[in-house]
C-alpha cells in the first residue's frame, strides 16, 4: 500500500474514532509488509488477512481490532495494545510481543512459534489450538488464559 493512501486511511480512522466524520479503517488484505506504524491508533480497525510481515508496530493500539488470519511474521509488536483483538489464526511466528497487552485477545489457532512473549499480558486470552512451540513466555501473565489443546 502506498504511504499516502495509508496516511489517508489513518487520518479518516482517527476522525471516525472521534465521531467526527471519517470512516473506520478497512485494511482487509492490505499489503503492509515492513510498514512503520509505530504508535498508530488502529482501535476497531479491520486488518483481516493483512500482510504485516516485518512491520514496526511498537506501541500501536489494536484494541478490539480484527487481525484474524493476518500475517504478522517477524513483526515488532513491543508494548502494543492488543486488548480484545481478534487474532484468530493469525501468523505471529517470530513476532516480538515483549510487554504486549493481549488481555482478552482471541488467539485461537494462532501460530506463535518462536514468538517473544516476554512480560506479555495474556490474562483471559484464548489460546485454544495455538502453537507456542519455542515461544518465550518468560514473565508472561497467563492468568485465566484458555490453553486447551495448545501446543507448547
């Protein structure tokens, strides 16, 4: 996606969030490989099937966003807000999720192989059928997390 188009989507989304016109960001199937979205506010945005491979998403706000089936391989999500986000079957292999807030996130079937979840908050997250093979969960809070049939 071209930078000027992305900036317009983000601007319109910011207006929508303020209930001041604009429209909700629809980045479904968007090619955002390697994009710099540090600190972006994408609450409630639709990023289903988006390609965010190797994107810089540090401190981005994806609260209640739809990231189902998104490609987040090797993405940098350090300190990202993913509270209540839909990450159903998202590919987060090798992603850096250090200190990310995944409270109440739906990670059903997500691929988290080799992901860094050091200090992440996974309170009440749904990790049913998620693959956590070789993921670093040092200091992660899994209180109330559903880990049924989770591969570890």
